[in-house]
């Protein structure tokens, strides 16, 4: 899988997230390792979700993992906290805000 294919899949996985109730600004950078290696960010700003294929230098948290593990997390098949425990996901930055990723992924638009 290429980075472009992977990023398209990630963007699709995140598009169903309901962030309308999130009032704070959240910015996450994802560093993908191995197959489909690349960087992208997810930002929640003013109740809207943005997923873009760029570095985000003013981020709250940075996640590093393989494309395979991130897709499992995005689809709810791998708990992000368990992924950190199993060393399948590395997290740097504001841990409190990083933990909000789990609820962001779990909230689907109705």
C-alpha cells in the first residue's frame, strides 16, 4: 500500500467522527513507519475535523506507529491505550489530550 492509498483510507475512517461537541482545539500528528511511511495530522477546531497530509508543528500530541496498527485503532479493532502498552503505538506530548483521541474515534456521526 502506498502512502497516498493509506492516507485516503485514514481520512475516510476519520470522516465519520462526530466532533461537534468538542469545544477545545486538538491537534495530533501521526508519523507512520514501515509500509506507507509518511506524516499527517488530525485537527479538531471549532467543532470541525480536519485530516491533512502535512506536518503539524504546534501539535498537542504526536503518535508514531505502523499503518496497519493505526488502521486497527481507527476502526476500533485495537484500543489505543492497549497499543501503547504493547509498544505498537508511541505517544509524545500532552498525554491528557492524547487520550481524547480514543473518544474522538469512537464518536460516529448519526
